[in-house]
């Protein structure tokens, strides 16, 4: 091996070794989907997907002791984006928050959450559109990772709607690389396995880890009823051997997302 190549490889190896080790324990926190879904009508008496919801939750998580107990990440799910479902994204078009519902802007919301000792989680999709039809990140991984880093995002859930699942093997690694090159430490949650069936023993855990995923959503959404929680528990029980083998520091199974 030529000398220069050997020293270059050494350099690369030490750069990799210096990368911060994220998600050494399973990330915990609160996310809005199960209770608030895609409620964008803020004239209703109940909460909607707007900055007030996440600020209130940041206050609650801090003031009620959840942050101190390790429930740190406040995550926005779908429906935070500007525009209306079904719109076509233009080449180079940057993601933006809905300016009516997030009038202070993403950076200000991130600052608010960080000031409470919490982490800022956001959502996108490795498809042409999100599950609710807003712009997806497929083909825009570098741009979106840079945008999220500039906003102060600490955690990304990347969903798998509007992709035929054949694109996962290249799309999820593309976002993983983009996040690693974004200049910010961002925990990467991949919904990849939730879209490829019920048999946990055949899912590509090593490929997901190599793609940079620190955790992955294995299965269906939890609903607001005991039967749903019980089904998820039974699925876990039925697949314990495979799931146990897949998990470890920096690579976690995520059963579903009930409220903290
Ligand atoms: C923001 O969301 C509202 C619904 O709450 C919608 O009517 C409005 O068109 C959206 N605005 C922008 C700029 O996307
Ligand atoms: C778990 O396995 C049992 C026994 O085979 C089966 O009856 C049940 O439906 C399974 N539950 C889930 C959620 O897969």
C-alpha cells in the first residue's frame, strides 16, 4: 500500500473515532402525534400543531421533572411545514415552518426548548411527501439536513410514506450521511422497518445502523387505547429474540411512541 494512502486511511479512521457517540441510551421524551395528530385548525378549543403546543410541553417536561428523569426530547411530528398537502416541491426549495402556526420561527422554538434543558426533535419523510402530504426529503437529504442543523434541531424522525420501500436502502443512508456532515449532532430515528412487515427477524438492522440510524421504528403507531398497547407488547414478546440481538448503544428498537 502506498504510504500516502495508508496515512490517509489512518486519518479517516481517527476522524471516525472522534465522532460523538449519540444515543448511547435509548432517547426518551414526548412527541405530538398520538394525541394531536395533524390538527392544523387552531381556531378549535383544543391544541393544534403550533409553537404554543411545543413550548407548553417544554415547560411541562422541565417543571414536572421529566427532563431531569431523562425524558428530554420534545418532538414535532407531521404537519409543521408551510404549504398545503399535495404541493409539488421545486428543485432546491428549502423546507419552511408554517409561519402562522410557528410565527416566532424554528430557531426561536429551538432556543426555547434548549433553555429548558430539553432537545428539539423534528419530522420528515424519506419519500416524495410526508404521510400527510407535505414536502418529503427524498432527493433533498443534504439540503434538509443543513436546514435542520441551522435551526438547532437535535433529533430527526424520518418516516417512510410515499416511497415504495425499494428506495430505503439508498435514501436512509443518504440522510444519515447528510446529518453527519451537517455540522450538528443530530440523533437519527429511521422508520424504515415499520414499512417492511411484521417479521422482526428478517429486518436489516445492520444496514440501518450503517446508514447512521441511532434508532428505528419497528412497527405500527400506538393508538389511545389499551388494546393497541397490548398488541404492541405482544408483538414485542413474539419477536424478543430478534429484537434483543438488534439493540445496543447507538442502535435501538423503538416499539412505538406513546406519550411520555
Ligand atoms: C398555515 O396553516 C394554516 C392552517 O392552520 C393554513 O391555512 C395556512 O395556509 C398555512 N400557511 C402557510 C404559509 O403555509
Ligand atoms: C403473538 O403470537 C401469538 C401465538 O402465536 C399469536 O396468537 C398472536 O396473534 C401474536 N401477537 C402479535 C401481536 O403478533
